[in-house]
C-alpha cells in the first residue's frame, strides 16, 4: 500500500449512550485502531452540541496518549480562531514532551459551533477571528522556534521545548486553505466529507503541490464498509449534508437543518439553508480500497483519514475493522496465495 490510513473520531453520541460512555468508546476505538495498524487517530472540536462529546481535543488527546502505546494521536482539529497560538503551542509541547514522536497538532479554521459558543469562547478578548493566517504563522514559529527579530514577541518560548516537535497539519476544504498550508510548508488535510466536489479537491491538490511539492497532502473522507455493497448502502440511508449560507459570503456545514437555522439566526445576517446528499463512499472493503487507489493516483493522496458518520455502534466499528491496514493486507495476502 503506497498510502496510509488514519481515523477521525468526532465522539458521536449514539444509541442512547451517555457522554461518559461516549468518551470511553472513543478511547476503546483508539486502542483498537492501534491494533489494526492505523497510522493516526484524531479527535475533533465541537461546541455546545448534544450530538457530539468531543469539545476539547487537547484534553482528550492527552488521555488517549496515556491509553495507547504507538499510534499517532492528535487533534482534528484545534479551532485556532478562538485561542492564543502561544497557549496552543504550550499545550502540545507538554504533550510532545510526555509522548515524544506521537503527537499531531491539526489546526482548523472553522468556528466549531454556533455564534453563541464562538462568543463564549472569545468572551473577554479583543479577538474577532479574522486573523487566522497570522495566528497560524505565529503558532508555526513558536513550534519551530523561528520567531523573527522584528516580531513584537521575539524571544518568547513555548516551554517546555520538546526534543521531537508535534507534527503540524492544517485542515481545510478549499484551494485557499491548501495554498496557505503550502506556502507555510506544513501538511494539509482536505476535508472531503465537508466539500465533496472533486474539482475543488483537484484544484486544492494542485495548488498545494505548486507551493510544497514534497509536502503531505491527506484526504479526510466519509466512508462505510460492510460485508456487501447492498448492506452498506442501506446503512447510509438518506444522510444529508446541511449548509448555511450567510449574506457575508461565508458557508458553514452543520449537523442538521435545526442547527443551520439557529446558526443563521444567531449570526444576525441574512441567510439561506440548503441540504445536499451526503457523498459517502460505501461498499465492501475492496470496493472502497479501489476508490482509495484511484484517489491516490489522481490527486497524489498520501493518507486517507476515515470519518464514518453513522449512528450504529457495531456497524461503525465493523467498518473500521474491514478498512483497516491489517485487514486489507490480509485480504491481499489471501489473493496472492
């Protein structure tokens, strides 16, 4: 296999589980992912929601590192518009000092919640969330210890300084985000489960490679494997992607029409809400692997990070088992013999 596979877990609250049970299921999935040969396991940041338990990735990452032994653990991602880059660097430097070589710092540009939660996160600060590039650049400088002399904070260090730096990734769903990652020379993860337009993906991949030819370009993709394609299709059902389009030009993906309407109302702007068919890869493990192989060749994908947004625990776990590097390798060996 010329690419690697990882998992993004949003700590979905499924089948009536409590928040406590949900987070323990995330721990168990990370441990199983390690056994199954996945390269990394990431957790997300969502605020003020009853459907997801993962609101603080830096805290969850620390616990997952303690509960696993070798797999890369990281954020998918920390929503940097809300936070001090200095504090984020400190947090992940502590983690990288505790578990050298195993810490990923994925950074996201989205708010991770509705306008009210954004207001709460930025309460008491002068932050307007409009200086993302500056924040990301400063975060990178803190991690690499390359703050220029002309910077007003020249000389500051985000201690403790780890011997092995956390790996920095930018998450996005546009060519503009890909360009920013390429210019800064950091890894980029295109969120196809948010933007499934392959023309945009192609443009993002080309843009990234033009700036950073040898960089890592990963694809976070919604996928579900089952013993048969028919069962996989049935499990997906009629899942939708809901977007709210604001008059200012911003578009955001929400989990339901209700949340999209609420976002629009809290934004104070004119808005429209639209639903689209969720573009989820489905089928047998071999079907999906064929898709991965195709994407790898067409877009030079170095890694696929799997997102499986179904509310059935057994079937979701089974999908990760079927798509795991260990399983696909075993399948390949059987065919060779």
